[in-house]
C-alpha cells in the first residue's frame, strides 16, 4: 500500500468514532499515487500522473468522469448552471478557481494563494483554507475555515469582503464583524441569511445579512439529540444544503447521520449513528463521516460519504449508493465500479449531473445520470 495512504488511515483509526474532516493540511496536499490509462490507482511513482481519459461513449448511466484538471485539496464545489461555470474551493491552495463547463478551461477567481485574510480585489485577496461555497445571485459566500470568518465574493465587481467573524476562533454571537466562529466548514444561503456549520462548537449559526448580526440557530454541546433547536446536539457538523421548503440539511460528521432543521426542530433524516456502509431504510442505513450534502429539485439528498469513498442518495425514506463501492482510489466508468478518495463536497444541477470535490485525489469528479 502507498505509505501516504497508510498514514491517512492510521490517523483515522485513532478516532474511535471515525475521522472528522479536519485532516492535516499536509495530508490534504498529498495526491493519490499516479494513475494508469484506465484511471486506476498505480503505486508507480517513477512516471508522471496521466490525465484520465473519460469513459467510453457506451458507459452506462450513472457514469463517473474526471475533469482533466488538477486541483490542490478541493473540498467543495458550487455549480452556476445559468453561467455554465463551476466554482471550486481549493483548501490547500487558499483560493477559489472557476471552471468553464463548456470548454473545461479553469481560471483563477479569488485568492492569491497566500495565507491571510486580506479583503479587496478578488485575485489579490487572501484566504486560509476556504472550505465551503454557497452561490446566491451575484455573490459567492465562503466559509473561510482557518480564518474563522465568512467572506463574500462579489462576482460582478470581483471583490472580496468579510461578512462575519473577527478572525479569533471561539463562539460569540452578536454584531457580525465582532462575532466569533471556530472552524466554519459548511455554508448555505436562503432569504437574505447565510447559514453556517460551525464545526468545532457543534452548532449551526445564522448570519442575518440585512441586520448585520450572527445568532445561533441550532445546537448546544457535542453529542446527539433530536429536539428543539437550541437543545439539539450535533457532533462536528459539516456540509449544509437548503431544501425547497426552507429546510436545512446537515451532514453531521461524527454522528454519522444526515440531520434536518425544520419547523423549530432538529430531526434525523438518515443514519443509525453506527460507522458503516449500509444501504437500507433511511434510519437503519450507515454512513462513515459524511462531509457534504446537496439537494436536487426532486428532493433527493446527495451525500459525500467521505470515509466510505462513496456518494450516497437519500430518497423516499431509503438510502442507496449512487457512485463508489468503498474502494479508495481514482477510477472512472460505471458508477458502481468507480473509486473515490475522501470526497468532501458535492453539488447537483437541474439535469441531475452531480459534481464532487474528491479531496485526496485532487480532482473534481462528475457523475452523469
């Protein structure tokens, strides 16, 4: 086995309940071993990495492809279907890049690549491990994890501004620029409010942009409890997604569950809380550190099941696997035979095409349905 893979697996094994997303930046920078012409994993590091060929035209749907672009620690993606663009948060490179989905050309969008917290011109601004993206009109909201801030990028003016957080890790509600977060790792936007998964304080926070305030929406202390908002318990919440009726889906990493915030309550949508890889009725299914979530127009919830190296779907009260079979690596083709390596973020467009930030493969994967 590649020693780099062994190192990651050893680190995860130390955590009895699983491996939360907070892998080291050094580990985040490591790529899987080189790939063969068919996209399979190779331990031969004496030759350069090949560009993966796309699956044959006859690849049965659902089919997994790989964008022919190398990223550095991609952890989230946001698709702008109207503009034909995909935004990618490159945590290890401290930047956001944009892909033209028609030409597959990638360009800088925000972040100089240097660590820092400078606002201003988008390409000169500095981030520190941007971890999540939410597209809303002409703006992209960014959970800037190690700056403990929420940033806003204006697409039209190509400028970056701090929306909330004073840069000190902690937990403090109040005026937005004086508020404190502790490793924000998920973000969603709806109705003038940005919702943030504040991972290390095990809470979901809400930024009222019009009022310029931060408040706690749900969560209390680390643990598991379905109940009223401020009595509920999460355990390292990560990705967030908005449903069509304003409900918020939460990838509750270390509870190995998908939770829902709706109507003043937190409930469990899927997962029995036990580490595993089991497709079953939703509350009997098993995940392993789910990191990202996305919802399509039909209400299907897509889950980046990070430590299972798979993309799962919650639909009609059941959990199924869309892509990946638990094998760690990089391989295209029929979805049930594809390999991933710690998929962290996921988004879906109106056609059902799913985009995956495949973190340790340093790639963006595309699942055609």
